[in-house]
C-alpha cells in the first residue's frame, strides 16, 4: 500500500474508539426518546373531526366488547413529561359512566371533567379552558347518559316542587332549564328528552359563557360535540346542536 493511502487511514486509539461507542449509544438512545415525544405531541395535532371520529371508533369497539389490548406501562415515562389529550370530556359522575372505557382510549388520551348531571359550571369552564388553551385539545365533548339520577331529580323539582337537601338545589338548578325546554316539546319520555336537552344546553351555553372556548371554536381550532351514552348498550349516540 502506498504511503499516501497509509496517511489517509484514520488512527484509532482506544480512547477514540470508546468515545465513538459512547456517541453511538447516545445517538441510538435519543431518537427513541424523541420519537416517543413526537408521537405523543402529534396525537392531538389533528383536526377536530378526526378527534371525534377517533372517539366514535373507540366507542364502537367498546360496545362490541373488542377493545384494543394495552400495555399500560408502555410510554409511561413519556407521559410523565407531558400530556396531549385528543379531547376534553365533560361527563356525569355516575359510577357506570367511565369515558376512558366508553371511548376505548389510553391514559393521556382524554382530559376528563366529571360532575353530577354533566353540568358546566365555572370550575368546569376553567378546566376546559386549560385543556383547550394549554393542552391544545382539538375537541370538547359533553356526554350525558341514560337513567341519569341528577336529571331525574331536576324533573321532580320542576314538576312536583320537590325540595332537596344540602347542596343539591344548586346543582339541580343548573339542569332545570333543560327540563323546562324538554317538557315544552311534550315528549313521550320526559327523562330521555331532558337528558338530551341537558347536553345540548351545555353545548350552547359553553359558546356564550367562555370567551376562550368561543374564540377557539370560531377559529375552527376546536369543535364542540355532544352525545348520550346508553348504559344498557354501551353506545354513544351523537346529538346535533
């Protein structure tokens, strides 16, 4: 071999080989971490319609008893750093209604606010505004459910003037407008109609009472949707506002 060729060959010392190996290990570790973070960040950088479709596909799996298999330890470290929910859910506190299961989503996928009667008060607004403004959730979804005890109590208050104890009157007062609106339609099933009206009322009031949510909605950065979860079938039926 000529001297020119020999002079062009790299001289590999033990130190340079060790440094190269360390650099290789670092490089191989970084892409995995970066990919996990990018994947998490990208999951809610989607149009609102796609977020809604993801929820409904998950609900179809849940209703059919074919949920996705999950390793709950997977990407736990990435979730510890940040959250990127695809939707903010307002649901009732009813123990039979669990949004993460109903929509077949994993930890970190849904930002859930639960309050009896799925009403939207100031604290719920604050939570939703955080989800929209800080976490960039592209969808706000209000979910009522069949056999809702809070709505049933509101019907008794409106129709029979029943007096409720403790803090219940304040909660039920927020549902009464939905009961009155439903009753005006003279439905055959007042409870079912009031449950639907309560969801629609929340969707409408949200655009009036929260400037942050209204501006995001008008700019088409988010959508506001709603539906009623049927406890007996497991299906969520969407409502048109």
